[in-house]
């Protein structure tokens, strides 16, 4: 055993698959890789900083969605919306994770944006712009991390609520946009 444990790792094994990393989709890491490419020739500290900045921006998006969700649900209570955004932004564990390179930041952002768009659609109706964003965000969620599939049951419930509240013929364009955006993101990923 000692000999096997101290034997150098073969360089020709291609890295192999690990059980802990296999469920992670490449969406989040693709975003950080783009940031890395911007400062590729810089120091390791610059490379890490720019990738952590991407994570921080995703964390800021989650806080902004918390603000937007409460603003949609309680439009007259501006203080509550601001408090919700600040509560998320300054939660110690959330802010710690938002400053790290971790794919939880990607799924947090995709989930928060999906919920915000669903609630906005429930309150104001489904427009084609909102539908484009919602379709793309729902398709992107599991690409950030496989746990993104867990947003689908509440999303289906929200979409049923939207269809029940607003079932006009002119809404067909919005529903087509939602399905088209979802299919385009999924199809684009499968081609890559």
C-alpha cells in the first residue's frame, strides 16, 4: 500500500473523472474561464482576482433579485425591498461564498433570476422580453450546476399560474419566445 500511495501519478491518464466533480456542469466555469482569458498573461493573483470578481457579480445579482422579488410582492413597501437585498448581500456565509470561486454562485444567480422573472410574470403578465429571459435562465440553471434542475417544479407551478391568470391569444408570442429561448440555450449547449 505504501508503495502505491507514494508512486508518482501517471501523466498519461487524462486526469480521470472524480465522483465529486462529475455532477458539475461547465456553465459557471465557462464564465470564470472567460474572465481568466482576459488576464491570462498576468500573475496568478490577478487571475484569481478576476475570477472571484465574476463570482462577486453573480452574488450581487442574487441580492438584486431579492430586492426585485420583494418589490414585486410588496410594491408599496420600499423599505422591505431594500432590506431584503441588503439581508442577502450581507449574510455572512453568502457573502463569503460570493467572494470565492465556486459554482454555487452560478446556480444561486440562475435560481434567483428565474424566481424573480416568474414572480414578475405572475404579477404583470408574460411579455415576450420577460419570456426570453425566463426561458434562457431556466435552461441555464442546470448548466451552472446539476442541482439547477430543482428549480423546475416551482417554475412549472409559476408558469401554470401565469397561463391561468393571462390566457389571451396575444400571449402566444411570449410563450413561443419562452420555449424558443429554452430550446436555443439547450441546443447551443448540446452543440458545444
